[in-house]
C-alpha cells in the first residue's frame, strides 16, 4: 500500500479530453487529433488532471471538475501591466490579442496584448484559463510505466 510520503511510480498516461467552461461550451478537445500524452508528475500537466487519473485504468471515462488552484491558478491583477510600446520594436502592426514570449529572469513568460493606448501597451501574463474552474471529460486510452529516458527528460518519448 502506498503512503502519502511515497510518490507513484513514474508512468505515462494517454488521454482523450474534452474541456468545457461552466456553461457547457467547448473550450478545447483532443477529438479528431492526437490524445494527450503526459508523464505523471510533470509540471506541464495541471494537478487536477494528474490526481484524476492516478487510480484509473485504460478504458475508464470520467468527468472531472478542476478548481483554479489545481489548474492554472487564480487570476492575478499584478500580472497585468502597462509597458512602453518601444518594447515591441520590429512588430509592424501591434494588435490586441497578440501573444509574445518574454525572457525575464530565469524563465520565459508568455504575455498577451490586452490594450493599446498611444505609447503604452497593456499586457497580461496570466494564463488564459487562470481563475476558471475547468470541466473535463476524460477517457484513459493508455497507461504504462515510464522508461528511464522519459523519467530523465520529464516527458513521454515516442
């Protein structure tokens, strides 16, 4: 029996998913394309999905409600700021909705332009789904032990 101090053995999960918002509108899906492959424990996959699949087997279908704290976090106003338009040199036509990757400090960050006012550009570094409860329909289509290379690289290898 596994205790709370033990972590599950590294496994690769393969799932098809349908993501809807609180009123049932489709947000994203893997239907008609490749399913999602992930290494359990990877920071690239939200905690709510990982917790939902850990005790499941291939063929299981489940509905999962994931609160913001187990998904992309709460929306944080401090991640919205105004910056000089000069930071976007070389961008011919700057428009609301455009996304840019910034390299500040130790990590890259994606920001979205949410407003333009003269020489100031309002950018938002929140994930687009931050602050939202997510509603998933999941089907587990694969589950296997991770290889040593996958564990080392932190992602499934195909």
